[in-house]
């Protein structure tokens, strides 16, 4: 029942939203939508790799050249290669500096590629998802959001900037074992919550309703975001995750909005529409 949504426990609300998203994901239109994020991700990776990878790798090689352990290891390998044709051959195939620079460069690039692609996907896919759910589940909800497109773009920019700066600033903490696991989970949970929560409500909720919902269900949104981080490590599940995560947040947010309007005794027919 929509009027009982806020009275349910956090786990119940999240579980029901997962079940609703799974049912919607299996519908033909949502299955076809999966192709869009895959295409965008491939294009974004090729562009970023072409434009930035070489420069980042070169800068990292220069930095590694100045590190004493790397210099000492290179000297040892050169001495070993002088007495072994096998080692000399292997060294001609693989430069240790180039190897580590490649690993570090990919480690730097991939999270930023992923969050930018995810932001684009949230902006592009969420309207498709919300429009689909409007025809199948939430046709009674009047759209009261003003300037939904600009709101989503500004929110995406804010979340991406906070994610990127936060990721970089907390990288030194990765040297402490627990943070190497906890920090990526936290930042990706924040990205899921920050991007999808706002986009799911952009069209239907006005600014006051969004503020009330984010306050009332802040732990639900965090749990949704963190649970999706867990799913993202499952092999090949990332292919469907952009669409499924949009469905998950849309189902939860639109149910919460419906419940809020019912509880504040403001029927949908009285909501302001800015379409």
C-alpha cells in the first residue's frame, strides 16, 4: 500500500524496491535499453584512452624514475641481464617502469571513466526508465518538478566533482588496509545515491518534496547505493547494472513520493504541474 510505505522498515522498503526493479528489468523495453550504456561506455573508454592515457603513463614513468627502489631494482635487472640472455630477452619485452605505470594509469583512469559514464547514463537512462514506469506503475503521479533537465545536470556535475576530488584526496589512506576496501565502497555508494536519487525525482517532485524525501529516507538511499556497489563486483552484472540501478531508485523514489503526498493530505490532483 502506498500510504503504508513510510511505516515499513528500511530493509522491507529496499527489498520490495529490488523485487519491483527486477520485474521491470525483465520487460522487453528495459532489456533493449541495456544496449545504450554498453555503447556509451565503450565510446568513452576509447576516447579517454586515446586522449589521456599516454600523458598519464608518461608522467607516472617520470615519477617512478625518481624513486630509489625502482632505480635499485633496474640496476639489479641490468646487471642480471648482462649475464643472462633469457633475462635480457624478457627485459626487452617488459619494462618494469612501463608495467607499473600502465597499472597505475589504468587505476587512475578507470574510476573516473566509470563515474563520468555513470553520470551520463543517469542523465540519459533515468528519463527512459521513469517514462516507462509512469506508463506501467505510476501514471497517477503528477509531475511537479521544475527545470528537471538543468537540475539533473547540475546535480551530476556536483556529484562527479565531489567523487573525483574525494577519491584523489583519500588515495593516501589506501595504504591502511581497511581503508583500501572501505573507501571505494563509500565513494561508489555516494555516487549511486547522489546521481540516481536526484534523477529519479527530478521530473515528479518539487524542490520541497525532494528535500523532505532525502531527509526522511537518507539511510534507505545509502543502503540502495551501497548494495549496488556490492552487485557491481559480480562478473558481467555491470552490463545490466546501469538500467537496473535506475529502475531500483525510480521505484523506490516514486513510491516514497506517492506516500509523502498521501500523508501530507495533498492529493495528486492538487500538486502543481510544470509540464
